[in-house]
C-alpha cells in the first residue's frame, strides 16, 4: 500500500485583516451573556488549543499542510484558563470542548486540563481528537479532569483510512479509542464523514462496530471547510442518504429525548430482520446525524468559538473574527474582555455566516479558514 504523505511545502493561509478590528457594540441595556440579535445564547464553548495537526484529512487540509502559527501567536495555558474563567464566571458558559488542529500535539495539554478542572470543578470538559497518541495520554487526561472524548474516525479499513487522512495510522487511532474507554472517558463519541465513492459503503459497518464497542457514532455531512476548496454540494453525502445507507441493515426511529441545542439529531437503532417486513429487534443504542448543510440547526445554535490565536468566531462559516487575545495581552480587565466577547457574539449572523441564506445558496462563499485553523 502506498500512502501519499504530501510534500514538505507549507501553504500559507489568506491574510485575515479583520483580526485586530473591534466588533460593533451591541445596544445598551442587553442582559449579560453571549446573546445575539436573533435571541440565541451561546453556552457551549469550543476552544482551539493549537492549529497544528498530525493528519492531512482530504476534507480539511491540503496534502502539503499549512503554515503553522508562530509560537508567540498561540494562546498560552494561563491565557486559556483566564478566558475560560471569563466565559464561565461572567458570560454563562456551561460546557467546554477543547479542539484543534489536534489537541494531543500540544505538550502541556494535561496541565491545561488540570488547571481548568481546578478552577471549575463542575464544568463538563470534553475534547475532540483524532486519537493518534491518545493511548499514551488517555488516563492522564482523565486523572487531570477531562470528562469525555470525541474521536474523528471515517473508516475501519487501513487503505481507506490512509487515503482519507494521508497517514497510515488506523491502528494507532483504534488503540487510542480503546484507551479512552478503559480510562473512563466515555461514552466515546465517534465522528465520521462519509465521502461519495470513498467510504460511503462503510456506513452500516461503522455503526455496527460502534454499537458493539459501546461507542456513540455520529455521522457529519461534509462541510465546505477544506483548504483545497474542492467541496461540492452535489458530491457530498446528505443526511437523507446516510439514513438510506443505514437502512440496509438497521431500522432507525427518532429519539424522543430533547435535542436541547445539540448539533446531532439522534436516532434509536434496531437491527433489521431481513426475513420479516417491517420487523426489527431490540434497541441496540443510538446514532446521531449532524446535517449542517441540508438540515441546518442554526436557529438553535448555542456555540461560541475561540481560535488558537485567541480570536472570537461566532460561526464556523463566519468570514469575520474579532481579537480577544490582543486585548488581553494589552492589559484589559476581565470586564473589558467580557464586553468584547459579548459584542462579537451580538454580531453573530443568522445562518452559516450569512444573514439570509445558508450553504445551499448559489452565492455562498466558502470561508478562507479551514476546520483545522478554526477549531471545530
């Protein structure tokens, strides 16, 4: 098997001139918290601890990689702790997820988690990872106070995994998933992106593996956040198609529980009986489908994002960011930082970085930033 690792040439990102701009001030008299103009309140914080990644997934990064941020530009551990403290103590953040890039490549990750847990004993702290190297750190992260793990895994076949990620690391990922479960970082959520003609034939197999292993699988529609800008609405596997692929072996029924702002719509899963029309076995577990493109959930979005260089993003598809770290390093007080954050979230667009229409619009413009640079 030959794996294309990519040439050692780094692609530079498009300059972002908006980073040093202040957001428009929200009107006076608004309640404290990360509210926007459409009545939504962000309580789920996604914080990227690094832009670096050790995979080169085709739907996220180019084969040759990207030019990483210089180290002085990356948010420090102490700055992370302070910003999270402002979010929780001043603005009503109730859940934190650490993202990347790949968080595990950051050497002080365990210390960051330990410091956050010391300040916020009851805060749910999860992490999204590709699980490469997680087998060596899962227990330490659990002991430091991490609550749960999300693992990105698109294929259980070595050749397909290597084709998607451009790295032959499937066994290392599976070892990381197993270590996370053993350490008590569960239920481990598995995030999978299906791509037409590449891994779409694995939908039912991935679900069977997840159910048998005690993991919760979530399929995610491929989003236009790739560095090569090769995303096509016509080529992506839609949520409706995912349900059809799963229906070959399973019966899905909508989970009656409240979605409560979660990006995934959850379904109860039963094994289909091929001999009896419409008959299924016992409920085996659940599966989630995140249909950001075809069945968007923007009207109930509760997420706020901080990038690895400390800028505020109100939406994954926003073409505008606002600097928080620069203000912090200039000596701003917690109250001043909280106001900047509130102003930035007040400017949150209605849907997918736009005021009126979403990803299906003919005039949709893909953001310059890739998922690895934003932090999902």
